[in-house]
């Protein structure tokens, strides 16, 4: 065991605890994507989001019928030049840790089955569970001094050289990629703009301000202007409206959890 710990430290500058934490983090992130996000035809941010967009285009254009998700493999290939940046611009230890994590992520995303039917039928609940799992996973990996590659590497470089907070850098990079998913495809093939694009266009400033205020609250250790209670009330209104449509009757907010 001592020999293994020494080898891990020599290669990754990690102890065994940090290695296990990063592996669990990558696994949780992959579970969130394949079981809760992808089955709802949603896209991730970052380089993985680009990989998912390319996967959708390739499968539809070439009419491929494959029984595993190729976005993990595409994600690794796109990360190759970013590995070079990590090696030269951040540190060798960060490079080796991130390389291991992306390799594991590729394996997990490829072999964890992507469900045909969402594990949770309620879209909001599925997204919340997926977001929480992905957030915990990313947090565990980053706290261990590694990353899942992709825009995490770019964000680290922006933080180091441009003195930009990682939160703001994530907002710019991941937000751009997420918006791109509005013009890709569905089960009927590649399409143009969807109603989702109008929704984002209409409320983008609100979402941008919301994320910016959240980042500012984290950086400056202060409360956000709109707390969790207001957010929960919005969710309750949406769920009440859905229940009202399904049951053809007025629904009070007090009936919703």
C-alpha cells in the first residue's frame, strides 16, 4: 500500500484520498449526465456540451445506429489540445491529474448506459437532481486539484493570467455553448431555431444578472438579492400550473410540497 501511495504521489502529486475523491467526483458527474440530463434531450455546457452537439449532428447526418454514447470519446479528442495548454500554462501536476480525470470521464460516459426514457419523468425534478449530482461531482474533482478538462482548463488559465474569477469565466464560456444547443436537433433531425431560443433571447439578461449576482455573492461573501424562498415559489407556481392543466381545476400553491 505504501508503494502504491508513493507512486500516486510521484505521478500526480496526490495522496490516495484525493485520488479517490476525484474518481468519485467524475463518476457522479457522469451519472448525472447519462441518467438525468441526456435522456431529457438537454445539453451540457463546456466542451462536453460541444461534444454532445457534435454527437447529435453526426448521428443524424450519417443516420448512425450505435448502442453507446460517443460524446465521451469526442470530448476526449477535443480536450487533447487543451491538455497541451494545461501542461504549459498551468502546471504539470494539474495536467496529469486532469488527463486521468478526462480518461475516466470518457470511460464512464461511454459505458454508463444512456436511458431511452428519463429515470425521473418530471423534467424540473430530473434537472435538479442531475444538476446537484454534477455540481457535487465537479466540486469534488476541483477541490482535489484536478478538473474534468474542457472549459475548466480555459477557466483556470483565465483566472491565472487575466485575473478573471473562475465563476465569471464559466458564465462566458459555458453560456455561449449552451445557447448553441438551441439550434441543433431533436428526434426528427437537424432543425432551425426552437421556441427555447426565443425563451432564452427574451430572458437572457435576467439569467445573466442572476448568475453574475450569484458569483459576486460567493466572491464577496454576501447574501444574494433573491434567496432560495423566492426560487422555490417560482418552482411551486410552475408545478401548480402543470397540475391545474392535468387535473382541469384550480390548484392552490399550498397543495404543492
